C-alpha cells in the first residue's frame, strides 16, 4: 500500500499525488518577489563586498606593521631582522632573547598550556627591555600600540636574557643599543677620559769633569798633598 492510499484510508479524504503537487504550487506562487529591485540587491552586495575588501586591506597593513616592528625589536636585541619573519624559528629566537630554554617551543603546541607560556614570555619580554608587568599587560591587550613603541622608542633598551640562569644586569650578555656591552663601553669611555701621556723633554746635563766621578764614588776624594818638603825653622 502506498503512502497516499494509506493516508486516504486513514483520513477518508482523496489525498493523491496531484493534490500534493497543487499544494506545493500554491505555496510557491504565494511568495511575492515583484517588489524586490535587482539593482538594489546588486548595490547591497557591492557594499558588503567593499567592506570585506577594506577589512582585508587593513588586516594586511596591520600584519606588515607588526612584522616590521618585530624585526626592529629583534635588531635591538642584537639579532638579525629576518629572524622575526620566519614562522616557528622566530618563536625559537624570541625564547633565546628572553633567556628561556628552547624546549618551551614544544609547550607552545599544547592547548591551554600555550596560553600560560605566552603570558610568561610577554612578562620576560617586558623585563628584557627594562620594563615591568604593566608593559606585559599592554603587550597582551594592545600589541599594535606597544610593539611600535618598543621598536622605535629609545625608552625601551634591551638589557639581556633576564630569564636565563645566573643572568645579572651588566654582564657580558647585557647589550645596549650600540651593540656593545656596558663593560666595553665604560672601558672605552675611560680610555677617552684619561689624559694622554706625552713624553716630556729631558734637560741636557752639563758635561763637568767631576760629574762622572761624583756619580761613581759616593765619598769625596782627599785633597792633593804638596810635594815640596817643609821648610826648616
């Protein structure tokens, strides 16, 4: 027994395929699309397409700006600029900049753990450039504002890998903006501050006959005796 015959026997009505087709036709004809302007639809689609293209351009500009700032920050940390634009390797170099071990890179692949690692690295980054936890919070929530400041402001000077074991400010890993360690810079400054030792002219000594004798014998020579015999009284 087909579905239509079962429905007819159950309800007592003439429910056939033709009835279903006519009902569907009535439903489609009740939708009125005569008031829709095709030009208006096309204009609306163009507006949304323009908004999408504009957002894509803004995203690309912000991404390029971010990588430029990261390259400048890496150069402040005495690294190469291209190390900031290589995926995965840039994160490895970032860990070296702040003094964390390389295997933290594996922790960044673990869900939820990577969030904690990212926050710790941001705090280390703020300390590595002479700032505190407030700067780390700003780096987390306003990266497109803080990274340009860190890259181009002279207030952010690279101190060194602060998270490395045994690191102390002023050690050999403490690099300033000129690429020299503070110890080397202070030694150079001290060298320029010391007066130059110029050879002084020596006074010529007069050639006296007794000069050599006086210098050789410390005791004075006895006076010469008279060779003539004494006169009788």
